[in-house]
């Protein structure tokens, strides 16, 4: 459980990160410490990272996915191949279905 002052400090750091403003190493370590223990903070970090990487304002489905904390955080995480190839290393029962 985060205290109000801790939550506000973390959200301020993440807001600056999302806008591409300067965030010190100590601040990043501070946020990471809480993100490792709290799923909510972890979600806030992913959302801030997505906003930081966006080239323009998120609209429509992109905005919806960002609000739900779904989809790839980084462009490199997205799978761009054949779906059958993606499941090729899966267990036989999963490939069959």
C-alpha cells in the first residue's frame, strides 16, 4: 500500500517521463523499487513508457488499449510474422487447437 505522498511522487516522476522530460537516475530507481513490488505502479510505468514512445496523440483503438494497459510497450515487442510460426514452439495440444 502506497502512502499518498509516495503515490504523488511516483506519479509526478512518471508524468515527466511520459512527456519526455528529464528524470534522474535516483528517481528511476525509486520508481523501479515500487514497480517491482506493486502491480499498479508497474502498470503506471508501462503506460508512461507507451506515452513517451508515441509520435502523436493516441486516438481510437490505440488510446483504448493504452488505457487498459494492453498491447506492446515497445515497437520491438510486437510480433510481425505468421501466426502459425508463433505457435510452432508451443506444445502439441496448443498447436492442434
